[in-house]
C-alpha cells in the first residue's frame, strides 16, 4: 500500500523560500543602486546619455565578471557561509561608495578627461565593486538551489525569474517612489542595509561574534548622514538631483539652482529678488514687455524666476509654464521667492509632449529647456519646430535661450538648434551679451513667421545647419563637443 509523503515542515518551507527571496532582494538592490549611481554622478559629471551609458555599461560588466568568477568558485567550494561573506562584502562596498564618492568625484571632475571617460572611471571606482560581489552571489544561489540534475533548468530559471522581478520592482519603486522622499545617498544606504540583512538569513548561528561586529560597524557607517557642504542644499526629486547654492554674481549675493557640473539653471539676487540675474532672462523679459503679448508660453520652469519676472511686468498677460518636475514649484517658493502669481498657470509635464498635444495658441513662446548646459534631443528636431509654429499665432514670436557659437567648435551646435526652429519660422534675429559673435555663449534667438524685427536684435544670417529629426538628433555629441573643445 502506497504511503503519503510527510508534509514539509515550516523550516523546510522557509528554506525553500529563502533562496528566491535573496535572489529577488539582490535584484532589487542592484537596480536601486544603479539608479542612485546616476544621481550621484549628476552634480559633478553630468546626467546626459553619456553618463547613463557609462554607469550601465560598467555595472553590467562588473556583474558579468562576478557571474564568471563566482561560478568557478562555487563549483570548487559548496559552502553556504561563502554566500554570507559575499553579501557582507557587497554591503561593505556600498558603504565605501557612501564614504568616498564626494572626494572621488571631485578629483575626477578636476581632470581634463573627456566627459565619457570621467563617467566610466567614476563608475568603475565607485560602483563596480558592489556590482561585482552582487554578481558573485548568483551562481552560489543557483548551486544551492539545485537538488537534482533533472531539476537543474527549473532551479536556475526560478532564481533568475525572482532576480528579474526584483530588478523590475527596484526600478519602479526607486524611480517612482523612493526618489520622491529620499536622496541618492540614502538610497545607497538602503542597498547596503538590505544586503547586510540578507547575510543574516543564511546560517545565522555561525561566526556570530564576527558578524555582529561587522554588522554594527557597517550599520553605523550606512546610517551616518551625508556630510554637509556650507552654503549648499542638496535636494533629490523623482525627476532629478538639485543643489541650491549661495554665492556671488559680480559683487552681489545670489541664490542659485544647479542641476549639473557646468551651469547654474536659475538664480535670484538675495538683496533684490525682482531683478533678473542672467542677461538672457533680462532680454527675454524685455522682448515680452516690448510686445505686450496677451498669452505667453514658457517651456522650462526651472526655479520659476522667468515666470515671476514676467508676471510682475505683465500683470495682464496669461502665462503658462511647462515644467516636467512638479517638486520645483515647492523648491522655488522655499528658496527663490516664487509667489505663485494669479496670472501664471503651472503645467507639470514634458515640454515637448505639451507642444505636441496642446490646442492652445500663444502670442509669445519663451524656450529655456536646459538641464545643466544641454537640451534634450527632442528640442533639436524638425518635428519640434513644426509643433511650435502650429501653436504660435501668425504675428507671434518665439524667443529661445541657446548655448552655442558662430565660430569654432560650438558653431555646429548653434546652427543645429537654429535649423529646428527655422524650418517653419524663417525670420531669425539674435543677440549676445557682448553684442558680437561669440565662440561659446548664451544666444537669445528670436523666430517669427513674418518679418518684424524686434528691437535690440540683429538679423541672423548664418547658413542653415543640418535639420535633424526625432529619429536622429545627436544632441549629446554636439553639446559635449562644444563644451570640451570650447573651453
């Protein structure tokens, strides 16, 4: 007579869940770590596609090396305690990232290396070790999860599935939720704590004294607050990393909003916030006051200094401001004196998406969509120019802040941006702060459907540059070439 198999004990069921849980948690930790890595690099190296490419490439390479080495060690040593120390080492490397990244990034930023090399070197030094040890855990988990040769494929696939699900969860939870409440520093701390906690799920009674000592040290380091920099407030949102700084513009004290290593996005004078700080803001406001438009669209809110200046000088104009990051409204109110004027409407969405979908038309459109000193490629295309022309009234004016030059390495950048507007707005005028052609500077460019020269601007007669499309627009190559060679 056949006998029923005894029901698995709770300890057996717990062990059966343990390895998939570790696989899920390491996948979650790795993707959280990867997203935090890009945020960490943003203030000093940048946040362009180049930086993301460097971070992703280095982490995948380190992970692959961990798979390769870990698999060979696991075949020689079938010890559960090895997995304990691998998780502890991964946590230790994450803590070392916390303790060293500010000094490492500052040293790298001071070099003359190409920004792509800076991103790769920074990723190798700061993020490769943790990724490597996380990678080494995977073959160990697979080795421990295989109970028979006939079940090898299923055992490995189950762990891979849980690891992938953990990575998906880490991506969405970190990007959509965590960065709305904590910064990159705290996110890496969380990764270190998760990895350290996982180490205690395996053979918790072995080497208990040593493990307690290591755990206490790592927890103290992981939970230590980020070192404060005098005059700098660091803020992470779901969209970006910002720094609010105090400094001087000329001899006057200013508060500035920084989004990257090479530029201040917005600023206000501390002694007189109503005065525009930057020349291109002064020019855009002057042109608006000259034309007295009934409706104005501002693409790119920043710290909302432009809308504030416009509302004060044009109280009867309706001003729509499109900004992708809703947290900037609170930042601007807290640090930059933004008063949320009655004639200003904030629209929190991607600026290019808004121009594609809106059916409203405007008398004037002001474009200032820079993150650091680059613009998204979607604002350098023929399709973008077509949408702007569609929502601009016939006698309207588009005013764009453009970083580029009429000579040297930055000429291609200027003419490429110009071509995207000029494809449908053929009349073009410009100004620079110096009043003459520059190799690299902020240009105020004005575009219209008909010939009606704005006061204070010159006719732009440079040859039409290559017209790029949504399919191909090499914004990073052009802007970084301008930045590197135009120094």
